C-alpha cells in the first residue's frame, strides 16, 4: 500500500460551502459541516486544509444535464482560483448531489438544518464518495 492521502471535499455554493474529509486508506467520507460565505470563507477553508492535513482538494463540478458547463461552473472555477490552495485540486462531477443529499437526510429539511449547512456537508460527502469510488474502487 502506498502513502495515505488525506482528502478534503468542497461543495461550493453562493451562501455556504459544504466540507467533508476522508483518507485514501479508510475511504469513508465524513461531513465537517459548512462554511458560510461571509467574506471569511477563504481563511476558514485554508484552516480546514491545514487542520485536516489535506493532500488534495476535491471540488464539486456543476454541469447541466447535457454535461455542459453552466454559470455555476464558472462561479466554482473562479472561487477555486481565489482560494488558490497549496494542494492539488481535482474537480468531481456533482450532478444531482444536492437532490441526493436531501434524499439521504430523509425528507424535508428544516430551516435550522439548512442554516447549519447539513445538506451542503452531505453534498460534499457524496462528491467525495464519488471521487473515492472512481479513484480507488471499492
């Protein structure tokens, strides 16, 4: 087995950024909550990268149903450019992750859960699980 890689996943939104982590050995994605987009988000995310000792950043990559980039795709790319992490970035297709996250969380999401970023964190978990599956298999 090679060196364990620590992975941090982001589901970038305009109000909140869902965050999840995993490593290449255990391969279980764990939600870390959400970072509010309030002007301090870059600092908060750099702290997450440092705290989790992330070797790689996995960022959800939005596309439309035809697989084409959207306005949100450009927003995510510009956000990552501003974040300018000092670790490699891998974009992971995030089609329907928010819908799946809501389904996984079971039914309607309360306003409090939404404000706490529960859905955003779960979406980041799904993005990370997809990446782990594609990169490392079962």
